C-alpha cells in the first residue's frame, strides 16, 4: 500500500505530537522533521497502528538524541 489513509494520517499526527511533547519546546524543527519522516516511511511499510507508530517514534527519537549527546 503506497497511500496513507485519513486514519493513518491522524495516527501519525498524534504520535508525533505525543513523542515531541517530552522534548524542550516540543523539539526543534530538524528533530521533528526526521521523526516524521521515519514515521511516514514506517506507515508506508504497513505499520499503521498507534502502538506500532509509537514504537517507531520512540526508537527514532532515542537514536537521534543519542547521536547529539
């Protein structure tokens, strides 16, 4: 499946906001953008539930914050 339906798009938005809420000022633009891209890539591969997307976002955030530390 190569298109994102409305429900999946809503899940992507919710997960991105939830994940970035823990960051100072909601995270900077580059961090949010990179996380959103990983979420989108994952959704296009079939991971579309809140749980699946949350796992992807947590892993992406952990990877990116580890690099910058």
